[in-house]
C-alpha cells in the first residue's frame, strides 16, 4: 500500500536509513541483484567498469544465486565488473573450504564470466609482517579502480559490518583485526568446531566502506534487534552499522522478520495511521502495560495519551472498555488444553475443538529449550493423547563441548556401575564420543 506523505515523514523521523522490506530473503535478493544488473549494464553502455564491493556469509548466498541466474538466463555479463571483497580470515589458506576466496568462487565467480584479474580479496596467507603493506595496497587498489560504486554488506548480531567489530573507529581503514568471540561462535558453523575459527581477519575499515558511492546492507531473519538499533538508534562506534546513517546513499534491504523491530512494524500507532484490528489493539495495550509496568486492567486514559495510543481511545471507546477487551483476549489464551478440547465449543477458537488428537511439532532452537520453556505444555499435549514431535534446530555442539559430554558420560558409566544398572549403552556411547 503506498504511504501518504505525512506517514512517510513520520517513518523517516524514526528511520534514519532508507529501509526496503520484502516478504522473503529471495525477493529481497532479486531486488538487489536487479539493481546490480542495471548498474553493470549502464556502465557497460558508457564503456566503463562497474566496481562492486562484496560480502560473504549466509546472507548474500541468495543474491549470488540470482546473479548467476541472470548471467545464465538473461545474458548478464560480468566482463566489465571489478570486485573487492570486504574481508578474509587470517591466517587461512585461499584453498581452505572456509576461506572467503573459496566461498566467492563457489557461489559466484566460477559461474560467471568475470575476468579473474578483476577479482580482489584480502590475502589471508601472507606473513604477519607483510600485512600492513598489503592493507595499504588494498586501499590503493580500490582507489585506483575509481572507488567502489556499490558495496554489498551483511551485518553481525553485534552490528559489525565487514569485520569491523563494536568499537571500530569511524576512520578505520583496511587492517588486521581480532574477531569478537560472538562472531567466532556465529561463524563456527563453517568450521568443525569453534577452536578452528581463526581469531583474526583482514577487513576493509569503516572509512573504506563509507567511501563507497552506494551501500546496500542486506539482512534476513534473526537480525531484527540490531537492524532497529542501527536504523533508529544513535550513531555510535559501539554499533558499527549505525555509522551508515552518515552515508548519503545507503539502503537496508531486509525481509519481514528482520524488519519486525522497526517502530513502523512493532508499534505502527507511533508512526502515523494504523488500522486498529483486535490484534493491533492487543499489541498496543500489552506494549503499554510492559512499558509502564502496570497491569492491563489498571491502564488509564492518561497512560494511553502519554504512550502515543490516544488515537485508539478516539476510535474505539474509553480506556476501561479497551482494557477489558484485551484482558479477555489474554485470558482466553490460557488453557489447560493446549492442543484443543474435543467437543468443547469456544466461538473465538473454533479450531481447538475440530481435530483430536492432533499431530504437534515443537520447534526448539537448541536441545533442552523445549523442556526449559514449555516442559509442562509438552507433557500435557502428550497426556491428552496428541502425537508430539520435537524439531531441534541445532545439534547443540557449539554450546556443549565434547569434553563436557565425555565428562557426563564418564559419570553415567560410573553411576550405573556403582548401582548395578546395565551400563552397556552408556559405555558404547562413551567409546564413540
Ligand atoms: C562477511 C562479512 C560479515 C557478515 C556478517 C553476517 O564478509 O563482512 O560482516 O556479513 O557477519 O554474516 P551472516 O550473513 O552469515 O549472518
């Protein structure tokens, strides 16, 4: 739906960087790829090179897949493209599977017609005493190519861009940096375990990035909190991506989940017109209750006006009535029959009485989150005859070290021995661990 002018201005006053929101990462990537393709073709018509700054990590994989598709199916040529990658682990062989050299070849370069001499990445193989010179040369090469026309960025959960971790200076240039522990944990998925993730990396600096003529930062899924802080918060070196507020042509391309903490999505009543559906009323009132620390039923007209929800009173009646409406919605969400009660008639929840038993799936980000956060519900679903499955979304190998596991297995074997319990299985697992 197009925004009215007033609405756009109100959004702007929260968002200090332009944000384009797409339903899925794929749609966001198609948009960015089309923009890159347009620029490549425009430069080609002028017999010029297009200088593209590139990122690695999980975020741009769909972008590279789309660029490869454009090359194969729509004849997009990369002959006039010069690339500079943001970063590379140090020390790491170019040929290592986890190197950003390998990543780029695997996802993009080997599938398109780019001239290999136009590809540039920091060199993670050099002896330490040569790094400083190499970094200076990298900066000079970027300048020599006429500067970066468009820089693609991802973002770390701590707000890093490239490998400029929190605290990096706005004046920083290409250099050797120490990776944050949180970054090493996040990137451990690319290695066998966290101890193999290099502690250092070579990265373009913040000032190098800011010199790019155009910047596109992409983010999907779980990045919502850091996206909101970077776009709406203060500019601070503690959140390197917030410094992008000072660039005059920077766009964040995000999916709906990564956008979900932006004020216009999270609290749209604060940015202008908002349609007061029952769900929106519930969100606004619960939000106000959390913010003021007051129970829903104690919120007053004054609270509504003070918290930017005065509109709702004008449209839907007085505070007392709205509080009650939300209270009933919350009350109705509490049930001793989480999978539904057979043959019970609940007008607001017809789906609850329909199918019995149900097949339920519990998504648990990490083994044990299911038990810790909803063990009681889990048990009830089972006791009430439903078929319950759990999908663990990680194996847990990063948080639980091998040493920790073997220590507990040792204990289990000893315990079973001591109390005459058959420890055949524990021994078998221990020998494989
Ligand atoms: C990688 C890079 C990093 C990543 C960031 C997000 O070249 O510069 O800043 O963009 O760590 O990584 P993913 O995309 O894996 O979430």
